């Protein structure tokens, strides 16, 4: 069984490290903790289980971008709508939409 640090969830740790490098005010360990919590929520919530490997990776990549914005909730909801409209590179637009919306709910965004 994949864990919260296996692909595609490993993208969260890479994002934590990138954010900490780009923003000196961000503590690396705190960023890792926050992003590991996000990965764990998605993993335990089975959010990506109905998506193929490509779409699961794309959704996590989108979340990594959106979670570091000024308003992550609005960013994730906008990306969900974009996915539903077929504007994201997903094989299953409805599945991607559902994954983004469920992610936002699980993370209480």
C-alpha cells in the first residue's frame, strides 16, 4: 500500500522545501509538517484513489501550487472549476474536479 510520502504525494515535500528556500521567513521543518499533513489527509481520505496515475500526479501538482497562494481555498476552488471545464491536463475532468473539491473540504479551506 502506498504511503503519504510515495508518489504523487512526494511532491508535497518538494514543495515544502522549495517554499522554505524561496521565502526566508518560512521554517523548513514547519513547512514539511504542514505539507505532510496535507499528504496524509489526502492519502487517508482516499481522495486520489479513483484517478489514474497521471491525473493523481496532476492534482497533487495543482494543489502544491495553490496551497502556497495568499488564498488557498479560492485557488483550489478555481482550479477545480478549471478542471471541470476541461482546462486542466486531466484524463478525467470530473474526477479531478471531485478530487480538488474533496481536498479543499478535507483541508478546511
